C-alpha cells in the first residue's frame, strides 16, 4: 500500500512542555539554520580555483617533457636541497601523487556541476546517476547495477561521459607518475660547449673519403716489416690473433680493433646466412628448366649446386671516424669545454652529414682440384646476392661466372696453400673483385688408400658503402652503430617486402665498389707461414691457414693420414658448406678491415674553436690524439673560411649524456603526455563551453550553478527532508528492480521555501529553484523556551 506524499519528515518541531507525555529536551534548543540561497556565484559553482591549479600543474609537468629537461646524472648529489638523485626521485613521486589528487578532484567537480545542474534543471537525473559526483573515478561504480541500470537513451551521452571520465581518472595516476618522475636514459645536451660552436673539419670531400674506385694512396707501400695503420693490411696481426683464438675456443667473428692514437675501438663483425633456413639462402636467383639446357650446361649446374656455399657479410666502422671521435674527446677533456666534461657519462655522434662504412659480401664454391683437371671442366664462382640485388652474371642461367683456367688449371704441389686475386670486372662481372684459394686436405679412400688432395675455392667479393650512425661512448671506448650492428640484416630475403632499389635508398647503399688490383695487392702482402703449411705465403692465405686448422681438427693439411676419422670429401655438402663459409669469413674480414682504413691519417683533421664570416681558427685532432696530445701551442692554424669549405667538409657532433631526464622517446612517456593533454582538453573545453553557455543562454539549465549538496552528507540531509514517494515503494531493504534506478530525480520547491528531492514527476510538477531566493525557512510555529524549573528537574 502506497504512502501519502505528505510534508517533510524532518521539519524541526518545538519541544513539548513538562506536562507532555513525550520526554523533554535535556538542554537548550539550538536555533534553526538561517535561510540561504542555493544558486551561487560562478567562481565557486564550477570550482574555478581548483581547475586553474590543476591545469597549471599539468602545464608545468608537460613542459618538462616537451622541453626535454635534463634532471641529473646517475649518482648525482646536491639535488633539491642536498639530496642524492635517488632520494630526489622519491620526493618527486610524492609530488606526482598530489598532482593526481588535484586532477581527479577537478574532473569530479565537473561531474558534480553537471549532475547538480541536471537535478535543478528540467531534465533531472536517473536515481543511479545521482551518486556519480561521489563515485566517479571508481572502477566498481562503472561496473555496478546502479550505473548500468540508469542508462537510458535521453541520458546515454551523460552516462558515456561519466564512463570516459572514470577511465581518464584511473589513468591520471600512472600518467602523472610517468610524466613527473624522470626516466633514465641518453639525453641530448643542448649546449655542450658553453655556448661555443665546435665543428670538426676534415680536408677531404665525401667522395674522397668513401670513393667508388679503391686505389692505393700515392707513394704508399705496405710490407709486413714496415706496416702503418693506414695500410690496407695493417689489421693482419689482429686478424691472425683472432684466427688463432678461433681454432682453440671457437671465438665468433666479432673482433674489437683499437685505433692507436686515440684508443678508440671499433667492431669488425662477420655473419653468414642460416643454413637451416633454405628460403633465405642465396643459392640461385631462380631454378632453371634443366630439360631446356644442354648436357654440359646441366652438368655444370649440378656441379655448381654441389659446390656453392652460403654468403657471409662483414662490416665495421671507418678507421678515420674512430680517430675523429676519440681525438675530439681528448681535446674536450684537455680544454674543459663545458657540459660535455661535467657529464658523468657522455657520448656523441656526427649528426649533420651521413657517415658510411664498408659492407662486404663474400660467397665461395669448393671444387676438387684433381677431378676438375681430369675432366677439363670449368669452375663456376657463385654470384653474390644480398638485399641490394645480385652481381651481374651471365653464364649457365645466372648461377655464376666462369673462372679463367689460367687462374687454376696448371700443375702445382697438392700440399701448397695459396691465394690469388682475379679481376672480375675485366670478365664483365658486376662485382668488386674475385679471389681463388687453393687449399690442401688429406683424403682416405674407401679401400684405405691415403691420398693428398687439394681443393679450389673461387670466391666473389661485393663491397658497398652503407650509411651508418656511429656513436662514441668514451667511458667504454666503444663505437656503436645502430643500423649495421648485425650485418646479416643485409642478407638476401631479410627485407623481401622491399625491392632492391628501396633497400638501397633505406640503408644509403652505394653502387658496388671497384677494387683495383694495386690496392688488393697491398691488402695481400707477403708474410711468413706458421706451423701448418711450409714456406712463406701472403697475409690472406696465412689467415686461411690459421683458421682452417679448426676445420681439420688440428690435423696437418699436407701429411698423409690413415685414420678413417680424417675422411673429407669435396662432394660432401657439410664439408663444402663449412669450408666455403670459413673461407668467405676470412676473406670478408680482410677486405672489410682494409676498406675501413682508407684515408686514415692522410687527411687534415681539425677542430674549429673560432669561426666568423672570413676567418677560421682550428687545432689539429691528429696531433692532440698522439704522443703530444696535450700540447696545443704548435697545432693552431688560421685559415679563410671560404678556402676550408672549398677544400674539405665540416662535421658537427651531437652530444648526449646518461642520466635522468624528461622527453617523448618512449611509448610510456608518450602515453603519459597523451593522458595529461586529454585531461587538459576536457577541462578547457568544459570551462569554455560553460562560459559561452552562460553568456549566450544565461537562463539555461546548464547555467544553474551551486556549491550546495557537494557531499554525501548534504545529499543525505536533503533526502531526509524530502517527502516519501510511491515510485520507490519496496526499496527500503535495497533495490532489486532495474527500473528503480531509472527513476528521474529532481530538486524542486515542495513547500514554501523548502527544497526536496522529488521522484518520477514531470518537468513542471513542482516549482523549480529560483535565483536570489532564500531557502530553508521554518514554518511559522512559535518556539517556546524551556522553563527554568523544567530544566532544573532534568538536571
């Protein structure tokens, strides 16, 4: 049975006198609250101060990331009043929490204003959304029956706004922490030289530093007795040490070489195609139709497939670039240039011009010398195929180029090891150069007969210049490179989604380099043989000699052996692949290291410490990196700026340091900035919309602002002072019916100057709240004071 929608349940009543049956008050009756206006000023009604404070803090936090502010080096002290960096970061985490509190309160104030505007306006609010100002931001609210039960078509946009606001409020905490707490990493130093410009000038143009045709330096002669760092074969001893280590430990082809004057190191690294992934192997560009070729061509093709190995790729930084970076660090330390010296761990790189380094692809095939001579056949050297295409080959369906018989078809000792260059460009092959190894090996036939054999390995060498981004970390003296760290990334098949022209443009690859015989001969200088094959040999053959000892399990390559374990067959695919891979690695390492030494120490390398429109003052980095590295008085020079620009190239260094800072480099930082900007947009749009609405439609529902009922207690007091409603019968023990949450709630004047919550009425059921009206006056019932005698009796 329904209840009457009668008057208030909580109208203050006067106390009964002492003769009444009801108990009297135990003390004096407090006076009633004064009447008050409901609609308030714009300043407090939409919480302007709160929004402005939260927005100001957010703008300050965002500026840290947008301006890429650097906080401190790792291990720094004296921050924020003497704290170390770790303690300071903990304090910043507390500040991030306060920032989150202000932003969450700001969004809650927006929801509170909109909800109360609806309660005071024509629309009203569904019962389940009345608590939105107090529960928005809580994940359990948006998943509750209270929220979902209140969603109706007229209030769908309002419900969606509460949902999105809750999601944003939940994300504001981690977003503020990620944006305000500095991240550890490499950060750019915007003014590393105390406001000065310190470019580096080298007396050569890019086409001279990385030429397309490789020739020796004028007057340069390389011998093992008088070898200099600029000689192509200068790295022979380091490569020999690595080869010896590889024999004993299986050390991978990742060699660290030191530049002698600055102490800077670079990596010489070689990798090869994965033999298990046949889809990536560069055996042939296409499978020819063997039925349409002659018998001799088919036989040549079959021999080729049984003999060809896989491709090895090798790369390293240019040696003169290591001198440039290391010499500049010596100069910076001596001159104390500024932030670059005060950084605990700086690093720098050339950033205004491309830097290149060699990428060498080598592929070899293996043929039995005795059977090749007996058959009077031909040797087919395999083409090189990588991400930039294939060498231009013509014979036998583009499977390789025919090795001239003058290079191999002659009598020789079967126990000799040698290496010979082949000028492939004279043969019309689009490659850098070719080479032919002759390697002895022992063989035991099935009948037990021991034979001394020799295997021929013709190789194709393709060299290109590849753009690289070299980074120098002086604390570890390493050269790091980003896009050529793993040379196997340039193998055939690794970038199948791009064509060869796209790959060349993406990686800054030059056309194939022409290596002349004169330069190649300086790379392959005579050396004394060691331990395996008797007699003297050349440097490349000596590397192969040292390296191949592991292949043959340290057995002598020229001594007849009779144990079955020493059986090696050239027609064995495993033997062929291992042998060609090792030889290709040796040849690739030697050629790559030789190309990296081009122009090393033969060009002027100066740091510019003063420059104007006409005159440039410089100091030699080569002198500073050498034994007299800390004596500068004799290395200064002054030149016309125009003459330096005409005769060389300028390079600028980008300096970074390791520590804590702010930026947008990571996904986490971009996420945090996006959330904070979304919050700022919400608040700015809300304030803009409200002011436009207030001036354009000053009597609209959305212009109704109040700071009343901003707490659950105030809303509860209003509900207690409201008349009962039959619309909510049966809800005193909890709400089960979904329809109850959809009941529209409004704040209306139900009696003279009394406000209450009304349920389920139409828009004009009761008068709406008026501006400049005092609400909350008591009914005109006289209030009698308690007699003194009654008061004494109570005591």
